[in-house]
């Protein structure tokens, strides 16, 4: 999904807090739609495009609960609602987000609700976006006659260098006459969560799309993960490099998949692992195979293939080891005079 040319129609923001703080005080809520000036519009639109466009760290999710008064129900309703109802639904959703913030590492911040239009693959569609942005402190530079001054800002959101935010982007792909009875199939939903890039399958990475939005990772994640594994290994086999280098690269594939990252990014993998002159070719191949965008990692179809790494020789000898041991303790050298040099760290322990 390639998103661009975002036009914002309505914006509102509310404070969100951790769940336990709800017992102490009510979060601050806005009563009116926010009027953004041209620079504000440009900033918010750019942050959305940069984060959600093709090749980003976004994943697709599907709605797990679309009954009345669920988050999906309110989001779908907000597309066609009056300003008054838009505000009411945004307040309801911001409170639900606060209730979902039960994990220790989660911070208070702002929930920003945006309704507008954008181009998706050259077709104009409507969208609703929910941004959970953590607050940050900063110094604002101001130029005056006497020189430059720095003004302290206590509560800044959506700064260019800020990574602590989450986005749910609901794109309307099918229109409906009855706006009160929308189906989840009418929407495509993309989630960006900075926690999903670096953490394991913990609650910190799932509370936003699961506990709050009542969504689940796309059902085809396991198939896409397996296809990424197979396409990548096949691509490595075609590279004009020594077999020993191919063995090392295939080990890097296993290490990448076994890491604690929640998201597979073909673009990131190419940049970090593959030779520079082969990176664009690999990304184009992934796009052709429909796995060019980021993928929710699901190893359920690959567990057996990731337990060990092997090197097979034409002489009938096969060397096995766990991927971690193979990477650290096995070095495959050059082939010369019918023999391949193999270096294994450590002494021989036993034999049969």
C-alpha cells in the first residue's frame, strides 16, 4: 500500500494516561476540533506519509471484534459523523486507550484523531488515523534582534526525531450506504508501533492493536514469513559469490528471523545483510513476490528449518550445528585441489 497526498479534514487531540491513573484523575479532553495552520497540516501529513508508506515498519491487522461500541465501530462511524459525534467518539476511544495502558513501560501522552483523504496506489480514499504520541521535552530556537534564545517546551509531540509513537491507519477500500453497519472488510488497517520493531512478542508490542483496537495480526503472516525465507535463500543462491559466502549469508537469514524483532522488513534486511550492488535487485524481487512491505513475523511454518544450519558437500559429508554456534564457531574456507578448508573453534571432544 503506497500512501501519499494526505489531506486532513478534521483533527482533535485528548490526553491519555496509564490505566491506574484513571482512578486518580480524569484525563484532559478537547471540546472542539483543532484548526491546524498550513505548517501544522504539512507536518502531520508528512509524519503519516513517512511512517506509513511502502517499505516502512508497518504491519497489516484485521478486526477481531466489530460489534457495536467497539473501537472499529467508532472509527467507521467517525468517517461520516458530524463534528459533534466525531468529538464524542474520539473521547470514547481515548478513554479506551487509557484503560488499555496497563503495562509498566507505557507512558502517558496524547491521542490524536485525524479524518481525511489520501491517495492509495493512485486512487483517492478516505481514512481515519489514530496517533498515540508520547510527550517530549525540547528547546525551541527563537531568533531576535539581540541574538538567538532557547525557550523550554515541556510537552512536545510529533517532532521529527521522536520515535515513541503509534499509528492506526484505517483506510476505506469499500464504500457503504449504511454508515451505521460497516463491515471490517470495508477497510484495510495498517499499524505502526515503534515497540514492534525491537521487542519480542510481549504485551508492550501488542497492547495498542490488540487490547485497545481489538485487532489481530493478519492471518497470512506465517505464509508471508515462510515466503520471505524461501525467496531470500533462492536469491542468495543466484549471487555471483563464493559458496562459502553464500553459506554465511544464509546463516544471516536465520539469525535475522530468530532475532527478537516483531517485523520483517525486506528493505532493512537488504541494507544490513546483502552486498550493496544486490540490494535494489532483492527489493524489486520481493515487490514482485508481493512481500516488499513489512511483514508481521510468524515462524510457525519455519520452526524446523530454523533449529539448525547445515553445509552439504558433494562427497556426501554434511556438517550440522545450531545457527548461533555455526555463526560463531564455524568458518568455511576456499575450495582448492578437491578439498574445502573448514575451521571449527575448539578441540575434538569425542568420536565414535
